């Protein structure tokens, strides 16, 4: 879900960007319309500073009434962007621009098609009907496709989307995406995030999951709840966790995840990540469990005495002018911890853990390559989860 939130947030930002920029070009161009087939932006309303031109089969202007209209194969161009539509009008008195009929706007790697756009100038408040947004990569493939029945811009950084569909599938126009998310509506604040109402997750056009609400953070990193985590293991039973993400400045963040294991009890994860400088990075994870599990009758149950158990894992890396210092730490509170609580089968089979401190120094040598490294290492035994008739020895209560 974390990755889904990232690309979905990018989609909403891109949709908002098109809603803000494309109508501005239309307004500038319509304001300069005359009876000529091409009209530079030197005449008309000074609503924009970039040069542009308007081409159409027919251009009409009523300067006294403040109304301008371009009809038939209308093309509005300015550096880096282009708009095409069947008809574009601008009302100077009402300060309103309107483009309709096969509207296509291209800006950078973003292509927007829709049936109608109506915006207030210069606030750029208004709506886009039947919007289809495609974000392309350098090879012209779809990175993101967003469709919306109606996009309304209520304020400079506040939008409302009705009937929105999001997908990152490059399936080509006219083909059903392999997966997508469709929401009844989305309330977007570009300074905080987007709240999707009744999002439905589809795979091959088959709905597989529906949620009442789904929140997507936008803009800078923000603290808040992440998607709940679910899991199952024969040793721990069902697992349910709720991550809480906390930002600790620009270079530090923390994820705290309390969880519950149906046959072993409760616990929590703490993940700390930091990058205070370009040369220093690190990531540390601490997990603790109050284990009340007991193995009897060939299965685990919550009938044992509570025992505190923990594990610590982390990596710190500091690059020096001519070398680096790397610390890898893996500490278990008891040898049976990995066999009981590791999330993957391979990790549960580990027979040992290793902590290492390494200093690397680069030294020029003959041929332009060389260097030396100094490392100290500590290895600790771990008891993997074997095929057994009973559990591994339970650890003593740690003090």
C-alpha cells in the first residue's frame, strides 16, 4: 500500500497541475483573438507574461462587450505547451474562459483530454468535465493514467474530483488496465493530502477490495497513520499491526507499529531512519514482544507465562574523504527469537546472526586501484524453526 500511496499522490498532483495551467493558456489566447487566423499575444488582455499564439478557422472579437471567441480547429500555443479544442471563448467582464469539444492540452510529459473546461480568471477556479490525464515517460509509455468525470478547482490548492480512476498500467488506449483504483470522489488539499471516498481496487476489471476511505499524503512528508498490516504464521497465528509514521525533521523519520499476535500476545516495532548529511545514513529496527505462547497438543496457544523478548537490527554508514565506516548490528534477546518471530521462512531458518564494524580506506596503487579494509565481527547462535515435535526451549525472563 505504501507504493500505491506514492504514485496515487503523484497522480493527484499532476491532475491539479493540468487544471491550473491549461486554462491559463486558453484565457491568454482568447483574449488576443481577432478576425485573423493567427493572433500574437501582443494585443488583448495582459493576463499572462509568456508569448503565445492562437490559430482557428474563425476568430471573433467584441472588444466593447469584452467577448472573444475562436471556432474550428482552435490551437493555442505557448512555450512548452499546446491546447487544441473545437471552440474557445473568453468573457472579459465575467473573467471566465471556456474551452469545449475534443479538448486536448499537452504540457511537458503530461497529456490531458476532456470534453469541457470552464475557469474563472485569474483565480483559475472552475471545472473540467470528462478528464483523461496521461503522464508519459521518455519513451512515450504511460507512467500514470487518471480519469475523472468532473474535476473542480475550489481554491488555489483545494480540488474536488468526482468519479476518479487511477492506474499505472501501460496498457495502451482502449485496452482495459491490468489493475486500477476507482473512487466515488476525492477531496484534495495540495498542502496536506487527498481523501478518497469508497475506493475500489480492481484486478483485470474484477473488484478485489473496497475501503470506506483512503488517505493519500501530498506535498512534504507528514506524520500520520499508514495502511494496516496483516499476516499469518503457524507459529504466531494471525498478525495485525497499525503503523504510525512520524517525521522528525528533514533528515529523520520514525515508524512505530504496535501489533497483536493471535497465539503469542502483543508487541511493537520501532523503525528509525536518518540521513543528516549526504555522507551519513542509517536505519535501525527494534522489535519487542510480550510472549504468552505455549506449545502443547501440537499447536501454539496463549496459555504461557508472559516473557519479554526482543531483537535489534541496524546499519550505519559514514563515507569519509578516502574511505568509509560501516556498522551492521544484529542482536537477539534469545537464540529462538528468529525461529519464532521472523516474518519470512528463510529468516526463520537462520542458524546465526552477525554484527560487524568495518573501516575501509582507499589507497591508490599501481594500475589506479587498491585499498584496504579492517573489520571486526561477532557471530551469535540462533535456533532455527525445525520440523519438530515440540517447540525450542523458551528463554528465561530477561532482566
